[in-house]
C-alpha cells in the first residue's frame, strides 16, 4: 500500500533523485491535490448534508463541482501536467470568488480573499515568473475591494451560508495553509536538498579531477600551453616555462615569444607541425602542435624542442647529393645498387670498355619458403644471400638487386683470358651453397639468364631485357644457366600471351583431365592416372609441362592444382556411381603442397570426405621433392597420416639418395620411361630396372614401370618381376567420358586383350 502511495505521489527514490523539473512539479501537484481531496472530503460531505436538510441544492452543486474539478485535475496530472496546473489555479480563484460573492456574512466572505492570496504561490510553484507576476497583479483587485468595501456583494441574491460555514472556511484555510502547501514545499525542498547534495558530490569530483588534470598538466613531460583563441597564454607547465626561457609565461602573448617563417599566418598556434623560433634566442627551434580545443574556446598546445633535429637537417641538406644517392640509388633491404643506379654505373663503365657480360640471377622457390616460414624470414634470406655473395665477388664485378628475388651481375670481357662460359661457371661457383638463417640452414637453388655484348651495339637496358628472356628458358633442375638467343625474346612474348590464355582457360574451366590406366602385366586395369589436358581452338593441346611451367612461374600453380583435385574427386564419384573402385592418381609439383590454399583443400578432403582417400593418390615428381626438402617432407608426412596415398613419380631422373627415399612416407614409386626405352637390348638398362624392382621389394613399396610400348618390353619385364605397368601398349590417355562409357557397358576391364 505504501509503495502504491509513493508511486502515486512520485516519492520513490528514483523520483526523488530525478533532476527533472517536470517530475518535481508533477509530484508537488499530486501532493497538493491528493492531500486537498482527502482533507476536504469531510467538509464537502458535511456541508452537502446540511445543505440537503435546508434545501440549498445550489450549495451542494457548488461544493461537489469543486470536488469534481479537483479530481479532474488529479487525473490530468498523469499525462497533461499543463492542464492540471491550470485547473488548480482556476480552482483557487474560483473558490475565493465564491466565498466573496455568495457568503452574506461580510467578515466570513473576506476569507475568500485570503484564499485567493495563495494564487501567486501556486503560480510560482507550477508556472513561470511571468504567470506569477500576472497573478500578483490580478490579486490587487480583491485587495482594493476589501480595502474600500464595507458590505458583502451577495451576487444573484442567494447565499451559500450554512450554520457551519465558519467552521468549513476556517478548516479549509487551515488545511490548505497548514498541510497542503507545507507538504508541497517539503517535497520540493527535499528534492532541492538531494540535488544540492548530488551537486556537492559532483563538484567535489570535478574539483578532484581538475586537481588531477592540473597535476598531469604541470608534470607533463612535454612543454604544454593553454592559450586563448587570440594567442594569450593562460597557463604554462614547468616544462613550457623552461623551454620558453620565461620565469612566468602566464598572460604573455605567443607572438611576443615565438616567430614563424610563415608571416601571413597570424594565428599560427592553431596549426599542426608549425615550426617556430624563440625570439629571445633565434637559434632555438620549436615545433608547435595544436592538440585540442576546450569548451571555453581555449586551445591546448604542445611544444617540442627540435633544435638538434634542425641542426641535423641542415647538415643533411649540405650533403643533399649523398642523401639522394642513399635513398634513391640503393635497395633499402640489401643495400645493393638498385636497377636504375646499376644501369647508370654500367653505362659509365662501358665508356671505357665495349665487351661485357650481364647475368640476371634468380633465387628459386622463395615464394614457397615465405609460405613455409614468413616474409620476414624471406627478407633475411635475401639479405644474407646478398652479403655472402658480395663478400666473395671480384672487385670488377658489379652487383645489384633488380627486384624481388632477381639480382644482376655485370663484368667486362676486355681483360679476361677465359671464355664466356668459363666466366659464367666461375661466377656460378661463387654463389652461396648454404645460407644460415634464424629459421635454419637452407641450400638455395639458382637460375641464371646470360647476355653477352661484344660491341656497343646493345645498351645495358637491352642486355637486361635479353637476360630476362634467357632466364625464362632456365630451369633449376635441368638447365640452371640459359644464354640469350635471338629467338628467346620472341619465345618470352609467346609465353606471356599463353599465360593470359591460361588465366582465361582457368576462369572458363577449359582445363580437363584425361585418364590412362595402370595395369597388371596381363592388361587388367588396376587404377588410372589423371593427366592434365588443355585443348586449344585449333584442335591442338598445350603440353602439361608447359602448363605447369607457366603456372609456377606466374603464381597460378595453386589454382591449377585445385582444379585438378576437384575434377579428380568428380571422376572418383562417377566411378562410384557405376560401382567401380578404381583409384585415380593426380600429378603434383612439390611447390603445390607449399601453397596454403591447395594444402588446406587437401586437408578439407581428408576431414569431410575421408571415404575418398582410398581412391586418391598424390604423385609427386622426384625433383620437386628434392628442391624443397624438409618443409615439403613435413607436409608429405602430415598428408600420409591423414590417409592419402603418396607416389614418387619419375623415379630415377632426379637427385634423390636411397637414404632419403627411405625417409619419405611413399606407398609407390614410378620408374621413368627413359629406363625402359632400350629394354631388352641395353644390358645396363636391364640391370638398372632389375635393381629398382629389387629395391622396391626390399622397401615394401609398390612399383609401376612407365613407358611400355611393345609386347617385347612387357614380356621381358614380367620375367624381371614387374607386377604393374603403364604405357601406350596398353592404352593411350583418353577423355573421362570414353572410359566411363566403356566401363558402364561392361565391355572393358582390361586395357588390352592379350
């Protein structure tokens, strides 16, 4: 019950602590109306009873009307505060006038004027000062009436006087002045006291914060000023006074202390990074920064003493040419001459000599190294390589960085007694065989593009272009050094066009897979190898070697391999639809597994489609594995643990040792076709193949021999113990649709009928 009364009168803690004037007025209005209604109820009931006994119906009508009006005011106090307070003020005036006009006892009627005298107080509580002054002016009229009148008005010749009217009037005034008004004032004073307490606490907090800000300002490690909008200093911390060499900087003006080079900027203190000089000591240079503006339109400034920096700048400006050379002529990572400056040096050198040798040197597989380690490790690799090579190069050899992983070497041929190829070999032998990095030691691989100028017919720029063309023909495994030929530039342009076509082909799904079976010696199909094909508009095909070379060279290898994997999975699913369980092998380069996107795609297959792993084999070429070594070994071991079948393709063509082969988690090796080409006529090849068959058996590895083209080869290999073969004798690669049709009709489970 008490809580309801508090909610009605807005006396809860939330309402009492509210700073809202509307809530305060609403609460005060409800207090005066509720208390008035409760206290006056007895007077209304008793007076109505007396009026009923004497037949004074108009008295009953007047008293009940006033009570109803007060109830209406209480109702409107919830949503229409303005209407409610107007009704209250109207009621006060109306009640006073009724007493004055309808009570025939003049002394009693004067009490109505006293009641009206409370109207200014009501107006002050619930309205503004204008309304209050207006009500005060209106109250002059009843005051004058009482002052100069001696008889009651007795309007309309009827009286509302009852026997107990004196009691009613005095009770009404007593209740209004002694209870209603005091309770209302108490409510307002309570809120004012609470607000005063809150303001006092807030003021204490503000003072504490202000003191804290003052301490921060005064003990700021940098010179700080608070100035007006026109530049007058209001406050300066100790550091600022020390910087400005003033005992007290307050009330001084910035223009009397500092000067700037920009004389047209009158309000220089409102800018950022404004350089100033101290007028008292023009050797002292300051940097002025506008930090922020305050609500009072003052400005917080910060001063930095840049005198040492200014002196350093002057010294650097005096050696501007040296600075230009440092920043614009040398590579920031390796400190080697950049391409532009190196060409400039070569031009100057060729003024004294005509013949020259230029080499573009490329470090291989750095992108894979960055993926495996980090780009910071890649930067360390390039820096270490540049330092080691520069330390061993002859003095006459110019060495610079072209871009990325490419470097340029240039030397003249005039005073050399050796051939060009010998000089290239000598320079190649100087290349670091091992680089010791924070992530471990690596054995880098190199490719070199060589251009030779025996006359001044070719400029250094043209030689650089020739080296680029030759470099496109170099291969770290088979041909690490390539010399410029007249047609190599044309070949490079063809490669660029083919690369553009390859991107288009990838976008339009023009790359497809053909299948070639792997069989038992009697021709029974055991599995298939998926071979990449790219048909051209003229009916020709781009070789898989060309596709892989372009993809690796221009960074598309991950996308190509993802296409191959996706199509291989589709083929396996098509086999399953025919209740066939032939495994499908896809060819990968070692760099494929070092591409995060493709490696993650393999992990995704193992995670979400593990049932496919028995029908997927990853064939990796021997050379690609050797080139990456440990980083790739880790990936292969991880894929093997996930359930992938791993095969080593083109076995015998690379540089793998038998000990390394034993460390690899491979299931199968494929002997390259070059080892069976002259079987059975070449006894050396026969012994090699026999050794590989015995090696595979000893290591418990499956062996597939590629390149079987004749029945004589097949029969001879059977005698040697070969159990799985592949080659044109059994079947040539054919589109997937061909094999699906043959397998669906049940016409073939052998690649060839023997």
